[in-house]
């Protein structure tokens, strides 16, 4: 347990906010991703038509949230075919939805051992390891999918993005460049490639890919914000501000895009515009902790400690175990000399 005293120097939390959709939002979308996979399962040819029909019916039941019926049918199937990879995969997805992650892992890894070429089970394992916060295993499973299906867009994108988030920039670039060779006009890959080159410090290649992405989709906010970052590195404040304004126009009333624009503006030091964008994002979607944390961080820059504290408090009401909100709240309480209150939050992080 870390110790704390009012004499300790507290360093302002780093600006680790991302213009990408927050990891928490991706995790919220994981369960629908499980269900989407269920509807596209390719069952092995050796299975009988009757078994295929039964498994397809189970997938439909899961999709319709009739979990008890689906589980009952799967138990019946597994009594006669205990080593059926597709059935184990479906039961593993049910366990994941129920929050029984260790059981889900046991079932899915068993299915993968029985049929190592069964792509859906590797994708489900990748999703599962996101839930379990084991990124190394997520990467391993995504690589397996890409080896089995080199053209799998979802797996390639998630792999490249995860590698980039973990600082494995060269590996991320290698994945994206390979995909780019076959799908040169893919906006999401071009933008991600721009991000990777920017992180690597190659602003020329970053700009090249952001421009390609924008040429393919003029209203792509990520590409425009990428160009704003490149302009800032060249100390071109006028062009940077122009790109931020363009991205804001594209965002309209989309809270996700306004969040991205606000975080980008905050990172670029355009404080008043960042506050405006983030306040609007929170107004449109008041129960998203990531938006509140970003708004609180922007308020600290004013500085408005009390308003920042309110934003962090609200984020923790929505998500009590959010480490970033705990750190920020501890910091802002410390700055207000509320040492005893600050101690509890800072010792949690």
C-alpha cells in the first residue's frame, strides 16, 4: 500500500486521453461482437445437417437473448458430441455473457485445441481476453485469426490498433501496410497508419496517409484531426485551428465525434474550444465517464478546480472503479488542500 502525506509532491495526471473511442466503449460493444460472430459461424463439413441445424438454432436463440433455452440445447448436443468445437464455442460465448469468464476461457480454449483452424473461436478468445485485460493473449489470438484469414478486416484492424496502443509501432505499421496493399482506399486503415507514423515521429508519412484518408472520405474527423496534429508540429497555428474547426463541423451533434474533437483541441492547447466541445459532448451524452474525465481535465487547465472536481465526482458515481477518475479527483482535492479526502483516492491508484 502506497503511503501519503500532505508534504508529498503530487504530479498532475498525464494527459492520457485518447481521441479514439474509449476502451470502455469498445468493451461495451464486445458482447454484440460475440453475437455477430454467432450468425456467421462456418460449421465444419464433417458435421451432419441435423447437427448444423441444431447449432444454427442455438445461435439464433442466443441472438434473441433466450439464453436458458440455448444452454439447454447445447448441453443436449454436447452429451452426444462432447468434442464439437462449434458447440463449445457457443457455450463459451454464453458463459462470457454471464460474466463467468474463467469458464468461458476453458470452453473456448478447449474448442480451439479441438479445431485450431476454427476462426470464430479465436475471435471470441480475443474478445474474452479484452474483458479479462490480458492484452498479450488478445494479440496472440488476433494474430492467429490473421494467419488463418489474412483478409479478415476486423482482426487486422483490432490487431494493429492494439499493437499501436502498446507502443509496438513498427509491428502495427507492418500489419496496416500489408492490408493497405490489398485495400488501398480503406479510410480506417489509412487513418490508423497515419497515427502510427505520427507516433513514430515520421510526420511526412503521417500526413500522406491522413490526406489519402481524407481524399477517400472528406468528412472523416480522425483524418482531419490527424492533419491538425501534423500542422501543430510545424508551429502552424492558423492551419491547426482551421483543421480543428473543420473537424467540429463534421462532428455536428455526434457526442463521440465532439469528444474526439475536444480531446484533440485540449492536446493542442486550444483550451476554450476544447471546453466548448467537451461540454457539448457531456450535454448530449451525460452518462459517459470518459467524456466527464476529459471535461474535468480541461477545466483543470483553466484552472477551475471546483468545476473539475464536480466532473470527476460524477464520473466516479457512474464508474466507481475508474482509476483515471480516481487519480484526477485525488489530485484536484490535494490542490484544494483537502488532504484527508485526497489520500483515499491517491492511494487507490
